[in-house]
């Protein structure tokens, strides 16, 4: 059955690859380039627009178009990876306003996208929200000393995801959090997002430790990443 997919952040390879993966499976895929440098195009069956997530009118127009054409959104895939140009290790100097702009766009832009898409997600039976993230957001897997603004925004985005999980899980929403680092082998993001994650369906309502009933971050080898 055809699903309606919305992928945010198509300028990042993992987001574009996920959008194309869904399109190749026969789903209807919408996407947005959040760097705002792209015009509306259709590429490999993905309808894509360039949009500023902090522009409420642009975002509303885009979501309204999806509603008019497709009525609902089954899966929302979010990829927020904006980084500052000058954001190196301590002592190398920083443009602090640029760092704040990165935090603003990654966090508040993602929040705006989720809030705009929620009414259409609620019209779906699936109701799934997926975050494409990185192991550098882990408390003990990170190996990078740069891109502080980006790393801090990931921490905030994961907390945002947890708040949405607590709010929306009782409504039947499901969540996926997938680390896209080093995907030369193993699962692709779409393959993980599509999984039903109950360990035992017969006891799914009771099993509070299954992945559907807690927020879990995993990588392409299905390893659980601490965060």
C-alpha cells in the first residue's frame, strides 16, 4: 500500500537517499531542502521544494499543498545537520552569532516542521516520526571536538523527540531514531524506519522495554547507542 512520506533536509545525503528509497518502493514522497537554495523540482520521483523552516508562511503553504494532494502524512523523516562555517575546536575562534543561528535553525526549524506536520500525521493510521541523527550526539560515542553548535543542537533535538514521544505515544504514534554514520553496510535508514519493533507481538502491550514503548537510538548494525 502506498504511503505518504515527508522528508526534511534533502540537502544531506542520508535524507535524500531515504527519500529515494521510499520512492523506489512505490510510495509518494515529498521533501524539502532546508538550505533554501533549491527551487521546486521533481527528482527520481521525489517532489522537493526549497524552504526556510523558520518562515511560517512558506511552511504552511508546503503542508497545505501536501494536504490538498494527499490528505495525510504517514511518515515524517527529519534531518537537521546545519553547521557553522567557523566552529572548530576550543581556541580556534568562533563567530558566536553564527553558532546561535545554527542552534536556532536546527532546533526551532525542526520544531516548526513537526508542529506543521502533526495535523496530517494524525490523519494517518501509521503516525510515525523518524529522526536521522549521528553517534556524535551520544554521551560516550562521540569522537569529534568541533562543530559545537551542531552537537548541542542534536542534544536538544533528542530531548525534543523524547517530549514528543511522551506526548504522542498514547495517540498511537511511533518513533525512530537512527544514526547514519558509516553506512557502508548494514541497514539503511528506510529499512530501520519501516521495522515494527515489538520483540514479542503477543505481549507488546505489556512489554515496556520493547523499542516501540521506549525511545531508542540505533545505528545501521542495530546497535543501541547510549544518549
